[in-house]
C-alpha cells in the first residue's frame, strides 16, 4: 500500500477531450463542452482550452512553419538544409537532446522542500475562487486546487533546480491556476474575471505580450464597429496612442517605447506613427471575430 501511494505521487496524468460537435462553444461552461463530470474535472491540476480562433498573422506564420518543416525534412534537402524564413531574433531554442537530459536530471535529483507559504494569500485566493465558482456555475473549486498550486510551485522550483520553494514559485503557480480557471469560463464572464484577478495574472508576465493583447482588442473593436455601422471592413485601422497608453496605465505600464520597437510589434504588422500619434495596421492582418 505504501509503494502504491508513492507511485501515485510521482505519476502525472495527461488527457485530451474533443468538444461536443467538434468546436468549442464559449457560451457554455467547460463541463458542458466536453461532457465530463465535475468530480473527474476536479482531479486535474490544470485545464487548457485550445481554441481554433481566426488570426491572420498567426495563421500565416503557422502555414509558413508547416511548409518550411516539410521542405527541411524532405530527403532531397537532407544534405542542403534550408533556412527558416520566419526566424526572428532572440534566444535560440534548446536542442531536444539537451532538454531531455535537463528534465531527467531535474526529476531525479531535485526535490524542492516547501518551508514557507503565505497562507493568508492562498486562503484569500481560495475563498475568492470559491465565491466566483459558485456565482458563475463553473467548475467547482475544492481543496484539491490548493494541493494543485503546491504541486505546481514545487514543479516550478524543480525547473530552476532549486532545493526550496520560494515565494515567486507560489506566485507563478497561482497565475497558472487562475489562467486555467478563467479560460474554462463562459465568454460572458471571462472579461470581468480577468479584471478581478488582474493583480495575480500580471505577475512576471511579459509586458509586450500584455500590450499586444490590449492593442489587438482595440483593433478588433474598431473592425467590429465598422462592420455593424457601415457593413464593410476597414482597409486600415488607426488606434490613437493616447487610448493605448490609457489602457497600459491601468496595468501599471507607463513606457511603451520598448513595445513599439519590439519584434512582437513588428511581426504583427503594426506601425507606430509618431507624427499622427497613432498606431496603424492593415485590417486584413489583425485578428477578426
């Protein structure tokens, strides 16, 4: 019996489920989409919703990646490897062999200890999650989710080869748990929930990713308004910089110049017009609803 309990503690389970009808319906709860009972869902530490959303920039990048992968791995090109035209500047990917050795070393030799935990923070978050779960009728939050946060914190510490779980490990675990919880909500309550838990969700998150998300939302709003008001799509979308900066200040980001000069901004085909104090992009290259 003792051996069996030990095996359960070191074993991870991964499962995948297709939504009913073949497409995820954001107007329904996660449980209604996958037709799984709540007791089963509560046993998973993290739930990831993979949505097939239309994003012309990402779709184009995906198409280039797939075709480029086939070209690189074709037998005729084995002796003449081709360069990936969509390669961007930044850290190079870790070779798979080295990554495998790193993971095996961390799993077998690093066993982080949990000495100090901010119990007040976890208790307040747990109570707030329970309240939101009951109010929205979503996946019930149980004590298992506290245990999940502890396991995620230990995994994050192990990833960094640390012997002890630190506060930032706990904060990252809380962020992962919240993102998982919010992604399983109905679309009608998802936005309010992100606002409620904003202080947890923004922990150590790349500011450029946050700003890009806000910028795309502003661009979407303009496209949707043009469709409903005039019945056609805009050729160009112009977003006042003041509007973007106001949104950024709400999440404590005050300097947007690094964002305008980032690879992420350029890859998504946005242009910063300093004279007009606006941000332009081709309407065909922004995510459409």
